[in-house]
C-alpha cells in the first residue's frame, strides 16, 4: 500500500486502488478490482467485491458487504449492517444471474440495518432511515424510512 493508507494487520486488501488517507480495519476483505477513494474509513468485518467503486470521504461501518455493481458517491455514510443486493431473483448456483447495479449519490446517509434492493439509485443528499427496505429509487434530498421505505415530510 502507498504511504498515507492504513491497513490493519488482520485485513486482507488485495486492491491496489486505495486512496490516500483511507483506513481499513480488522477483518476487512477487499478484492483486487475494487476502487476506494481518498479519506475513507472501512470498519471491521466489511467485504468489498471486484466491481465496486467507493468515492472519497466515505464511512462504511461494520458488517457491510458491497457486491459487484455497487457505486458509492463522495461523502457517504453507510451504517452498520446495511445490506446491498445485486440479484433480483437469487437462486443458489445460478452463474447466469443478471447483475443489477446500485448507485448511491454524493452526501447520502444510510441508517443501520437498511436493505437496498438491486438496481436502485439513491440521489444526492438523500437519507435512508435505519431498518428501512428500499424497493424504489430515492430522489435527491429525500428522506425515506419504513418497510417498504416511503418519503417522509
């Protein structure tokens, strides 16, 4: 790793595309194709697949997995145990599944234990409440919560 990057001795960071100032904590596994921006904080027990892009100044709390096709903007907070998915109809052993990309805009905050279904776009500055299940795109600046997540006044 380059200077200015911290990787805990109990992390497995296979990617060379890690931004300056990023901190990667224990029991994190980042696959070789992943791209992580500057000044990120990747907390314990996070898994990041190959086709993932994480912007600058992103916090990913413990227990999060980012699967192929996830794109995270800048200045994003992802709470503990947030779940991302990329296959709308998962079947064990299906290698021909359709990977549906998920895009999280800049300045988004996602509360703990929220679930983001595949193919979702969350617009800039949106807030997703803890425990929400996001089944539809979220417009910029919108706050949503619940199951399914709906806009709040």
